[in-house]
C-alpha cells in the first residue's frame, strides 16, 4: 500500500465504519515512532483481526506510518470528518 488510491481507500474505509476519532488517536500515538509504529501495527494485525478489524485497514495504516507526509494527509482528511468537541 502506498499509492494515493490505496490511502484514499483506507480513508474511505475508516470513515464508513465511523472510526475517524479512533484512527486519529492511533495515528497520533504511533506517528512519532514511524517505521517502528508500522511494525507494531503489523504485529498486532492477527489479534486485531480476531476482534473483527479488517486486515487491509491495518495494513493501510501500517503502510502510511512508513510515509510521514502521506500520514499527515490521511490524518488531516480524517480530522475534517471528526465531530466537533464543543
């Protein structure tokens, strides 16, 4: 996963499930770790799938963590959809 279309599919999938806030929190927590954060997501993938989290969604997030510019774009798009906290 690395193309614009792949990341747009990730964004659409997260929004469709209503997981924008959760994804933003996960991105904020893992982004400073970069490639190590991506590896943590890859390692957690089998356990997360057992709880119903689609593997392609996690693979997309892990792939994005490897590219900080793309990760920032994804976060910004998800943040536009998050409910206001006022």
